[in-house]
C-alpha cells in the first residue's frame, strides 16, 4: 500500500509522540470516508462501528493498525478505552 494517504503517517507521528489520546482522534486527522475506502468497508458501516466501537471486529482493527502503522495491541487499547467510555469516534 505505497500510495496510502499521507495523513496515516501523521496519525502514526501523533501516536509516537504520545499525543494520540483517544480512538476518535484518528478520525479528526483522517476523514472517515478515506479510512472506509482503504479498509474496504462501506462508509455507513464504518460510521456505525465508530458510533458503537464494540462493533469493531479484530480484523477491522488489524486493517486499521496496518494503515496507521500502530501496533495492533496499542490500537486495541484505544478501542477498549472508547468502548469503556462509550465514546463514539
């Protein structure tokens, strides 16, 4: 995926600096439409999962982990915090 959106690397940089404080922050940097297309999801399906993060499957999180270049377990922690806070992204 050499031609992926440059904003994915920005998310990675924010995470690496320790400033990615929530799962929803990812979608303030990269539009949902871009992420949905790159994950092979329908936009409405992704929006539904973002409204209720407990709907995310491990394979969804793995795809997003690859796109943003954040370790799977670190992304799982952010999703878990969003679920606990019932925080839509």
